[in-house]
């Protein structure tokens, strides 16, 4: 009997221990990323364009103590260019992910509550945008908007709300059929009351996770479209611009021109994606106990 009790107690403790581990891991990741974010944003803001001066006496210097990321074809320090580019990509990613989440929240709540043609149209629009490669749509929207920062922000925002909208819509449809929602209807409560009192508190976890997971996709799409020449202009110190410019020098062995900016962008994307997945495990009891 005692052994049986110990086994049962251990089995109960395992999910709690696992959940605690995920929570600690998530909090640690968030703290590290927040410090990294703030450091990059502040450093990027402090780096003036004049700091990226041309120095033809220091062209193509490999990574060393004075230039950890090396220098480019006109002697500019690649560390400064990378930090400046990451800062710009992060700002664009934050803006696009926040705006996309707002669109997803509005459409994901309003469409199923209204039902009928409104819900059918939103579902059709989501399916349409998900069936077309995002990069292609972003390029078309960016070109139509005149390119530059405005074009890339509108393009990325317009293509990254769809998946989160589908998730929120599915949640709202379940809430719409719940007994407490039907009781509210019988008492004469309208869509606004139901959205505010029943829907919003329920979808906040999905909204938080969705916003975090949109961010890495947003910065990678911005960089890829800029790399192809349809995003930010060439004079901007963006990661996509840096990677595009470095391509013609890779065959001559100047690997650091693309390696450090590229790996920095990928690391930021992976860190944010990892945090999003860990938050998802915390708020989802099933995945937390797996």
C-alpha cells in the first residue's frame, strides 16, 4: 500500500515538475530576449548613419579584435551595420505582428458572431490568402504601394493575420454555441456584450501566442523581400539589403559579409519562436502535461 501511494504521488508530481520546468525555461527565455531586444533597439538607435562611414583603407578586413564582424567593400564596420539592420528589422517586425494580431482579433471575433455572409467572406478571404505564397503577395502589395518602408509594412501586415484569424474564429464558434452564451442571448444580451464578457477573456492566451509567433515570420519575410529588391531601399541599413549586397563577394571568399547578418537574423527568429512555443505549452494544459 505504501509503495502504491508513493507511485501515485510521483505520477502526480511529474506533470507539476514538467510544468514548472517549462515555466522557468519560458521566463528565462523572455528575460534573455527582452534584454537582447532592448540592447539591439537602443544600440541601433544610437548608431547614427554617419557612424557607418566609408574607409577605403580598411576594406574587406576579416573578423578580428578591432572589427569582430569584419568590414565590407568600402570599409564599413559590419558589426555596426548588423546591429543597425537588426534594430530596423525588429521595429518592422513588432509593428507588423501587432497590427496583424489586431486585424486577426477583430475579424476572428466579428465574423463568427455576425455569421452569414460576413463569416463566409472572411473564411473565403483567409483561405485565399493562405493558398498563395506570402512572399509573392508581399512583393505585389509592396510594389503597388510604392515600395519602401510603407510598402513592406503594409505587405507583411496584410499577409500575416490569416492563420491567427482562423484560430480565433474557431474558438469564437465554440464559445458561440456554449450554454452560458445562449443564456446571455435569452437575457437579451447582444454581440458586443458577448464579445466583451465571454469571447475576449477566452482568446487572450491565443492572441498573445499568435502575436509572438507572427514576429519571426514577419522579420524573415521582410528580409527576404528586401533581399529580392522589392522591399526597403538600398540606402537603408537593413539585413535584407546587406545580404543582397554581399552576394557578389561570396565567391571571392568574403564569407563574413553574409554570415554574421544572416545568422543574427535567424537567431532572433528562433529565440522568439521558442518563446512562443513555450508560452503555448504553459497556457495549454494538454501540451503542458505531455
